[in-house]
């Protein structure tokens, strides 16, 4: 089961870096390409004051983080347990 959904684009360097770091930490997550899914772009815009800023992570509790560090993700996941 994934802990959150990462909204990203294929060309986003920050997205690639965070995906690699999360994979190395063994943290499971879903990835949605906002260029392929317009409804996902709307989710990202609502979390970022109308901007399509990626990576945007949305957690099960409805909260979101934009371009977080691995430490920030781990801290957030600790609060969801």
C-alpha cells in the first residue's frame, strides 16, 4: 500500500531525484504524471495556489507538500501512523 501520491512530470529533475531517494529509503508511493492526467494537474494547482509545481505529494489525510526533502516526507509519514 502506498503512503502518498506524487504528482510529477517526466522532465522534472526534482521529481526524479526525490523518486530515487524515496526508493532507496523503501518508501512506497504512487506516481501520477500531470501532463497525462488533466484532473491531476487540477489537484496540483489546488495545492499550490494555482501553480502546477511538481513534485507535489498528497497524503491520505489530504495534506500536501511541494518539493519536500526526504527528511520532510519521513517526518510527515511519522505523523500519519
